[in-house]
């Protein structure tokens, strides 16, 4: 049987976890892959929120071509955005 402290600790853990949207998770993956700095990361979040499908395809292209650069990601993202 759990002690009161363990039960309270579990409840506090559940409250600490914030719900994230799928586009936020994709943006974090892009930032981690490309090594974007703070200025560029806000643009990555905006691009993912704006058009998640183009962001995912752009990330896939960057990974396939092994080009972990933020500028290349945005170049591909804009091409995919125009095609839609």
C-alpha cells in the first residue's frame, strides 16, 4: 500500500506535466536536429503552427539529404508551402 507521501508525489507529478500540441513536439524535433538558436527557434515554432504538414515534409527532406541547417529547412518549407 502506498504511503500518503507517495500518493501526493504522484499527484504533483501529474500536475507538473503540461499538455503540448503535436506541432510543438515537431518544432522541438526540428530545433534539436538543426541546432537552431533562440531567434531561429521562434520562427520554427511559427512555421510548425502555421502549416504542420509542410513542416513535417521539410524535416523529412532535411533528414534524408543529411542537411541539418535551419536555412535549408526554411528554404524547403517555403517550397512546400507554395506547392500547397
